[in-house]
């Protein structure tokens, strides 16, 4: 399908101001002296002095992250930029992070920020080698982000990779190796405790007890010990750079290998990276350059947050009375183990199969056998070529072509197996391979005019861009019933009949975008600052009536300390007041949702009762579909005081309008897919504080940087007549959260408890105004459900907001100490003001294991007012209704990184041609302070924060490494 975009020109004005920050030089008399350094930050299609920046931009330099052991590069943002909430998606190797810049802007479309690496728009930076990063700038407000128009409402993160510098050749090595283990285990019932609780539940449910003598069972099987292992992590990076007056270059090679702490042979991630950046000044007026990066990854993972099977969920729910491996010949010969496809250990003993806990819950060691040899892979090629021409003294024209070519796929072998009566593959084995490839490219041209008129400084930028996305295809082939039994022998070279081959192929839907943009930056004497920006984008994703959108912004700044009336003093050294307003867009939705397509399946009969193939529209067309629009106001102050302190305070308020989502329509309309429309509004309001301190003496230096952010998110409207949209569900409970007008996005909704009935008199006394019992099926030991609407009965109408899933507060702090050749760093981060749904236990499996908190259950009057009785006949829905019983505070503070390093004196290394040799030891996730009882309080699942379905925890890791420079 082709969509034409008419072209029109937009005008842009942008203003930036840069702030002066001072660095401290060591003084011989231990008194620090100040030297002013003009720090430069990336702003999109250019750079600005930080002292003149008027937008809200958080900057992280290579020096801030160079000592952080490599992992996923986006995770280095965590806790280091106020208003940027970074939550690691899981502890599984290769797992990315969920990043939200100043809250959530949309309901169901993409909320991830826009990533721009060396001018190339990419869909994440997991392919990037962390040591190749020169700087990362987060454009947080409308004024700074508007230069990226229709894709900027989610925030913009600019990544600049390292370039060569003229001078001597530099060769560097950075490497580390370490081990990891689970930071905590759950307190689960042992076999004796489990049997006791299960017997009690059956008796309370009017049934016979299951176990005759619980005390004889001892501790039983610890399934967590079976799944948790020692993970390993190694990283090796080599870079070389140099150049002269004409040409500079930077090249690097990296290898990263990590195995997980949960069944490490089926949970791993490997990455191989290569990079070459170069710049060549061919003449005084012509400069050309390029960046090129290649990344190969290979990985395998388990279900990192799912209650329906997998090692973690099985370890939590399996009964401890089932043995890990069956060595008793009598048990091994029973009917339970009679299937010929039973999975056995290397000695021929069958892995234990629970007769009490079934469905997807299976012995993790047996499950591991079914996953061996499966893997995913990717190859990414990313490149940029540019030419820059300077003419007429003040003008610079730059043209760049950017591209990304990605190949990726997976291969899976499924053997014959029998894990339990509900989880088996008994008919035939299969081998599947999926391969996909995609090309995305863009062409951008910019013209810059930079002029100084006395005290007036002017920078004008105009540009155009054209972007192509999703040029690619994929295919899958599956062969069944291969003459093999092991993944090691799996191959498509085996002959199988044609009816045992299954193949499919597809093409991606190509989309494209055209843009015009401009910016004007003006300052007078570095005191009065103005930036104006506008971008006009045309996108094939939107309807015929709204291909084009215009996104303007402006910002103002005042460097008060540069005024003549400002007295030089030692208290307030510099003061800048700034503010701005901008309108941004969000096009992070599916392709061609404005159109309808005819699909088969509506067959009909003609007059002779012959079935004829029929087609119907899959949805309703919406030619008025357009981008989401987010307007944002930002007011801030940047202060340097007492010579060594830097303080930045930002207040912002942003409102998203015309939110894209599917609309509910009556079934009689006859379409299979609900149409998409612009319906809904949402607001995010917050305060961000960044405070830094730096001081150096002769042999000792200290720097402390902290940040804090407060966020209030409010859903302000949905479509007419609708008050809420159900969020994700949990097993038989149904939805556990909502998007509701007047509340925070994804707030938990359910029943409120008022304690526990202690005796039958209390049950009988809980009556409505008409004297009727409100909970006639309740018994002593059951929850007292709150009749919140006062109608005298308990129903869905009594569900209330039980708390936010989105954190209200995020914070981080980094402390660096240097003494002679020693360096020490501590980094901590955390969040507060949110709740977590603790959904580790399978509610539909009556015999599933419990955490030891169940030992505090109600067993008689006065024994508990928080945990109800256990029973197999839960007529009061104590454990099956969504309620505040399942919610826990998600507050935590985590000591994320502790590092001690030592640099050998140059007198010891220079004779070997070594300019720097540093050794270090690092501890990651050393301590976590939280009251949450699950594996890990740092939980993210897309935009559904806070639902713990058996989360793969982050590991406690200890590393040893070295930095070497020649």
C-alpha cells in the first residue's frame, strides 16, 4: 500500500543558552582554585555551550560511565538523570530496560524514548558497546525535544560515540570477569510445613487430609536450589584511535559473555561488536566522515516474568514433597513414570513428577532438557556517511545518509518428552528455524548560518529529512519427525516427507516519513537567551486528512549573574533562570491503522446452497487518524553556589491529547478488529532536582552527585461515557489494574479488606441497612470485604483504587573518592510511592506451595487479622479476588555499584610503554533495602509496572577488571 505525502515547508526557530560550570584544579596549598571550562552538550543537529542551554537536558559523559562494568548500555542511565525512570526488565542476561522520560505519555502505543545514535534514529541501543559511548544527552522537555517533532513526545536520548583525536596513537584495553548469584531466595514452605498447611486446607474444605504424618517428611525438595546456579560474566574491549591535522579515526572491538543465575545453560547472552569512526578534512571547506558499527548477538532465555510455567514459576509452586530425581526403584516403576518419553538424568533415573501440582508446573531439570540447543541470534549493521561544506565564511551545509540493516532469527528443537500429564510432546519431534531481515535508511540535509554582531550571537539551522522504515521480510520453516533424539544432531539435511515440512513467509509493511525543521538560537552578551524551534513531519502512518503535523517550541533564559547589578560573591556564584514550552508528537503505533483491509472468512451460500468464499473489512477506516500531541511547559533554575556546589531544579507539566487507542464498538458492526481513534488525554506533572558537589585537594578529591524526581500522573479523559479501561489480568482474577479517569495510569483496582472475621457473631453482625447479612457465605477466618459504595452488598461496584503501579519518587546518588592512586565509587538508586502486585502463587492450582507468610494464617479467634484461613472451598474468595492483600509497597533503595580501583604509578609502567594501568574490583547489587517479599522490587513489564508473576531477579555480582592504555 502506498501513501503519498504532500510536501510543505515549515519554519523553525530555536534558542539555546549554555551554563558555565567550573572545575577545580589541585592547588599546592590545599586550597582549590577555579578554572572556568565551557562544557558542551549535544542538542540535536548540533551542540551548545551548557551555560547557554535553556531546555531541560541531562548529560552523561564518558568519564561518568567509563569505570562502570559493561552490560546493557542503556542501563547506565539508571539513577543518573532526574526524571528518567530506568527499570531493568529482568535479571536475565541480555535483558533490556524499560525507560520512561517524565512519565508515561500514551496508553497502548510505544512509550519508549526516541534513540538517536550519531544522528541515526534506532530502536534501542542494546547492540552498542558501552565503552564506545562518548556522551548521552536526554532531551526531557518540549523545547529541547521539538527538533525531532512527531517522534519526540516520549523523550529523546542522543548518543554520541567516540571519535579519534589528532596526536599520538592510543591503544586501550578494558576487561573484566566475575561471578553472580541470586541476591535472595523466597521463604517457601518445606515438606513438613507444606503437608501441614495442605491438610488444614483440605479439612477446612470438608475433605480428608492428604498426608498421614507430615512430620516424617522433613525438609523435602528445595526447588530453588535446583534452578539457581552461579552465573559468569566476562567482557573484553580493545580500542585504537589517533590521527593528524587531516584525518582522525577510532576503532574498537568488544566481546561480552554472560550466563544467568537461573539454569545458566538455557539462560545466556553473548555479544560481539566492532566499530570504525573516521573524519577526513579534504580541504579547508570540505570535511567527510563516517561511522560504522557491527554487532552479533546470540542468546537464550527462560520466561522472565510469567506464572504459566518455566523454571522460576515451577520452583515457587511445586510441592516440596516430590523428589528432584527418583532413585527408589519402586517409585520409578509406578504408573507415574511408565511413559517411555519420561525425561531422565544422566544415570537413567527419572526426574520427579508431582502428583499434587500439575498443569504447566514441571520439574525444572526435566524442563531444561526440552530447551537445550534453542537460541536466538541477530546481526546488525549500522552506518552513517556525511559530507560537510563550509562556504561564504558563516555558512555550513551538511548532508548525511544513515542506514541500519538487521538480520535476526531463532532456531528451536523440540524433542519427545513427558513432563507431566498436562505438559508433554508424545507424537513427533520438530526443528524450526525463523530468519528475518529489515532495512531502514534516511537522508538528512542541514544548512547552518552562524554570525556574531557585537554582543549579539545568532545561529540559524534549517534542514530536511526523508526516512524509510520496515523494508524487509521473514520466513519460517519447520521439519517434523526427524530420525534423531537430541538437539546436538538436529539438522535440516535429514530427509523428511513433504507432508512433514511446513513453511511460511511474510513481508513487512514499508512506511516512510518526510520532515522539514529549523531552529534559531540567539543570545545577547551571554545574558539573554532565546531558542525557537519548529518541525513539520509527514508520516504514512496517519490518515489522508492528517499526513502532516507541525511541532513548534520556544525557550528563554537569563544568566542573572552576568548582569552589572549582580555583585561578585562567594555564596551564589552563578544563577540562570530558564523556561520553555513545546508541542511534541508520538507516532509509535502500528502501520496503516487508519485504513481497513478486506480479509477472508466470511463465506456464504448462493441460491444453489453452494458455499462461496467471502471477504469482509477487518475494521472501520478512520481517515482522520493522527499523531498524539503532547504539550509541555518547563520552568527551571541552574545555580552554582559556595564554589563547589551545582544545583538544578526543574518544574514541568505536560499534557498528552488525542491519545491513540482502539475503540470498543458493538459486535453487530461486523468487523473483527476494533478501529483505532484519537481518544483520551493524560497529564504528567513533576519536579526534578539535581545536586552536585566537587572538591579537590593535593592528594584527595571528592565528588557527590545526587538527583531526585517527583511525578504525578493523571488520566484526564477517555472517550465519551467511559470512565476506565481494564488493564492486564492475573489468572482467574481478571484485570488487576485500570486506566481510570482521575487516577494514575495503571493503578491497581480491587476490593478493600477490613480485617478478618474472628467468630461467627461478627459474621452475623455484618449487615446492611435492611438487616441482611452482607457476606452470608463467610465463615470465621475469612476476609471482611468493604462495602465501599454503601449499597449493602459486595459486588464489582465496590472495587476501589488500591495504589499506584507507577513510582511517584525516583532517586539516585553517586559518590566518588580519590586518594593518590586509589579511587572508590558507590552508586545507589531507588524508588518509592508505588505498589507491587505479588502474584507468585498459582491460584488455580489448589495444591501449589506457599511462602512461609502463610504460617501466620488465621487458625482461631485472635490468631490473625491479616492472613485468612486456608481452605480448598474458598466461598468468600479470600485468595481469588483482587484485593489489597496481594499488594505490597514497592519502595526500595539499592546499592547498585561499589568499586575500588588502583592505578599503578607511571614510574612503574612507563618503561613498558604503558601510560595507564588500573585494576579494580566491583560489587553490583550488593544490598537492597526493601519490605517487598518477592525476588526483586525492581519490576517492569512494559507499561504495566508492578505485576510480579515470578520475576527473574537481578544478580549479586562480583567482578575483577583492568584498564590498560598504551
